């Protein structure tokens, strides 16, 4: 199931509260791709319902979109792989640099860029979010490879890469061990992944 829904204000505020007391900072120069261990899908994991979702973000409104795995045989509920929340005040600047006025909408596309490493990409490139009210990206590792150890979980963070071949930069992020998710603050569009 692919779901596009209005974001829960409570969920966004809770995420921001957690970031206030626990988040990673980006290294100045980034790190090479070879130094990161990207999560891969567990061989027995269900497939995603779809690899792409599109929705309209509207300045002045809370909006969100999700990607889900197929439900496992015998179960009615599926597991959410991705949730992307855009708070009402997050949209700031169009890709061409012009400001976004309240009520203006923008079509956002989220797609799986590399299914073997659970990397997701966003369009349109150049979109900028407000620093004080960034968008929130949550990625689940519930169906990640079974080789993920407690040490690996403790080192999990969200990482971003501007262009193919560039170094990766750590995103301010938080791991929720009970929900098996990593949530990061998104200031603009590139590709994102969970890694350690």
C-alpha cells in the first residue's frame, strides 16, 4: 500500500523533541562511500508495493507520503519502509531560487534509487527547506539484512550524497530501536540512506 496523508503534528513535534537531545552532526568533508556499510534487504523480506511515490507539498500545510512493504503471508498489516513529513512552514525556496508563497504547491517525487542498498532519491533537485522547520525522513530497518548486529545498530545514522561519486555526509538523525527506524532532518533534496 502506498499512502499519501496529512502529517501528524504530534509525530513531527515528537521527532523534533528527540532531535533536540540526540542527533549526529555532519563531518566537514564527508566520507567516501567505501567507508560506509549500507543496509541491504533481508533475503526473506517482502518486496515494496511500489518503488516510487509522488505527492504535493503545500506551503502552510502539513503533508506527508509513505512507502510500504507488501504484507507478509497470513498478515493483514504491512510494514512502512519510508515516511516523509513536510511541516507547514518547511517549504522555503523553489528549485529555481524563487520563494514559495503560502498556499503554493510543489510536486515531490520519492523513488528507490538503489534497492540493493535501500538508497532513496528525491526530486525536484534544488528544493530548499526551512532550517528551523526541516522536513523529516524516516527509514525502517525492520526488513534489513539479518547480519545487522547490536554494534551496527548503535552506529546507524542517516547519510546523504549530493551527486553520484561524491562523498557521503551524515545527516542529523535519531535511531528509534523499538520502532526499528532512523529519522533524519532534511534541509534539501539529494539521495539518502541508512548506514553505519
